[in-house]
């Protein structure tokens, strides 16, 4: 069932999303060569819980952690490992969900570790632009296929990169994963029509090579995560947003200047950001 959110529900989701965005902002000072993926987990878990939130990935379908930390060819759902040490040139993706006072938010962000190659910088830039092309297509009266087409036609048609098909965006709130499914590929004018008050995630995953992925497990672990099928590097960005009569509004914004036209209720201040360094 697809729920259309009330102003009260959207206010609650925005506050949850602000806590999540502030966590990502805090990670900018944490993620650098020499740290482990586990240090990312520790920071995020502590920051979220110390400000009244709950990392809602914990316990979801048996998952044990507050974050998913995927590096280089790892596409998604990778666990934060103590023995995974970040090196200069890595592309690290941190995916988190937050529940604050019963309201959910979801966002993944990519981080350059040290100095990246020009190719990897371009991968990150393409993925970031693909996210915003998808957001721009999330207009009242458009259809789900318009979002996917905007992303796929750019990623594959213009840039010749792999637009992952097997992992997709989704509706969100009051629980983490809800209808509708939001693929990052598709045909314009196809699929469910978008309506005012729908809350969804858009989260393109882009590979330098093939769009295909394969599952993987760590020795002694049954948890499955995904890597690019050809070993090429992968990138992901994700926002939680609400579709409104005034256009798509990003709830998980980290940059009020860049996101000026997408801000819900024009809110530019994040009450959790000043607490990052405390």
C-alpha cells in the first residue's frame, strides 16, 4: 500500500532525515586513508543513538549493523569490517537508515578516500548527477518510468557506464521499505503515476563497467552483499524525498545551497549539524 504523507508526518520524516544528513556530514572528517570500515560504523552508530535516533538497519532481515560500508567494486549491502582498511584512491559508500520518533529516513553517500584517479572522480560525478536527474523527474503527474529513464539514458546512453538494475529505490515511511518500487532504469510514461505526498528514495548505483552484479559472502559469514560482476568500481548516492505540487523536495539534504530549490518548507538549518563536532 502506498501512503500519502500528511504535513505532520513530513515534518517528522524531515527531522529524522536531518539527523541522517548530519551523520553523513560528520563522516566527511572521519573517512580518510588508514581508518577501518568499523570506525565508520562506530561513529555513525554513536552519533545517531546519542541524538535520540535508532539505526533502523540493525535487526532488519538479520542485519547486525548501523551502516553498510561498500568500497570500490562493492555495490551495496556490505558489512562494516574491522579488517577493511581504507586506502587513498578508494571510493567508499556509506548507506544508513534512521528512525527518529517513529519516522524513517534513508540515504547513501559516496566519499573519496584520499586522492582519486580522474576516472574515479568522473564516476562519482556521473552518479551524483544521475541522482539529481532522477529527482528532477519525480514530478506530480509523471510516472515511475520517467525517473528510471532519466537516470538510465544519462548513465548508459551518454556516459557508457553500467546502470545497476537489480537493486532499486523504494517508498519509505512509516517503515523502511514500502511500495512503490523505484527502478533506476525504465521507459518514459510507464509505471505508477506520481502523486503529491508520496515519499520515496532514489538511489542509483553506477558501475564503471557492466551494469551486472553478483552476490558474495565473507568467509564464515552467511550475509550476502553485492559486487560488480566484472570487478569494476561502483558508486552510489541516495536521497529520501517527498513529491509535492511544488516539485520534488529532498529531506536528506546535506547542502542547503546546492539543494536550494529542493528544500522542504525552505528549511536551510539542520539542528543536528552543529552537534557533529561535540
